[in-house]
């Protein structure tokens, strides 16, 4: 499965006109982790006013190979080339390298290949992100981890998804600041990142693993009651996976993570009234679909 990490924001300015053939789209078979760094890199190129011929004078690649790189065609690129491209386009090296390395591992590149590809570049010290990025991270990181954990049972995968989301946000933070709400922009990135790593059925992310960590399950004392609650929860999570994205997010944060409506509003970057409205619509759908179990109550 591939997931686009493009997020809605302010209307973009018209792209600079450039001579030559228009850059083609990203290849359909490019995976989600590859897209995570390729999409913001392409966007930076498209808004830079630079041409492939111009970049070819600074980067040791032919114009045709640069075009293939920016479309995700051919062999997975070595970091030396991406590093030079990032320098020319003014892209922060640390988050870009983080995402490039994860995609390299997903492309089954060995750690030796990754180390050799990186060895010739200047050491990438992790400079601090923009102050606003750091402040937002501190505010939302716990909520992001708990949301991701509802879809991703492996803590390492969960934490990697959250770190990837913050890295993608760093790469596009100018767009985030220009968007109507930075929190909403960041949440869209997190959702896309988590969905890209989650198991799916009928193109919808599965929540079944979360059944083993609900308050309702932990409160059951007998094996029979626990099994009955597990069956109810699995049915509920299958139904929840059919909800629209925002309704699903609200239900996961409210019913599985136990957050208050005000906290959900802060995490999603939507008004409190929208949280309550989405929760009501989701509950109505679920009530029409299955018999809702008792979650033990959530703060209002």
C-alpha cells in the first residue's frame, strides 16, 4: 500500500515557469516510506524555480537521471546524491536523512550499503528544528504515541511512525505554518504515516490489536467474561474501521485512549464542537451497526 503525505494547507502560489518538459508524476509503485521524503523534496524543487539542467551542473547526475530520481524510478538513490540535492534546494538534512534511511531499510538495503552511502558526506549533526516545531512536538507527542499504538502493536513500529511524522512535518514546516491550523496539518501527516504502517482490510486500517489494551478488557475477572468482551471489542473495531477518517480519529482518541473532548480538539486542531459532532455521528453509525460495549466511561 502507498499513502500520500500531501496535506491540505493554504492555497499554494503559482509554480515558477521553467523551460523544458514538465516533471512527470511519482511512479505508482513507490512505497509509502519512499514517498515520505520524495514528496516534500519534489515540492521544494517545483517551487524553487530551478531546472533539472541547472541542478545537473551541481549534482553528479544526468538530467534524465535526476528526473527519474524525483519520480522514484529506478534504483533506490544513494544518500550522497540526495545530500547534494538537499543542499542545492535548501532542505534540512537531518529529517531528510532520517526518512531516507527508513525507506532504504524498507527497500531491503543493507546497513552496510546505508553506511557506505553516507560515509562520504559531511556528518549530519541534528540541528534543532524550528522553535514552533519543538513546541508543537512537546504538546502532542504523548497523544500521537497513544493514537499510533491503537493501530500498531509493536512499540518500535509505533515509535518509528511518530518519529517519521515529526520528520515529515519538519521538512514541510513552512507549509504547516502557512496552513489554517498547524496542529491539523501535523495531524494529517501523523494519520497518513500510521495508516501507511498499519495492517489493512478493504483499504481501511485495522484496529483489532487494540482490543487487548482496552479498559473494559482489563476490568473483566473471569476468562469467559474476558473472551466475551474480546469478541465484542473485535466486532466494534471492525465497525469503527469503516468510519470516515475524522470520526475514526475522534473515536480512537476518546474511547480507546480516554482523552477528553478538549484534548482531542487540541490534538486534531479542530473546534470542540466538531469533536462532539463527529463523536455523535460515529456513535449513531456504530449503534445502527452493532451493540456498543461499555467502555467504562470517558471524561466529558
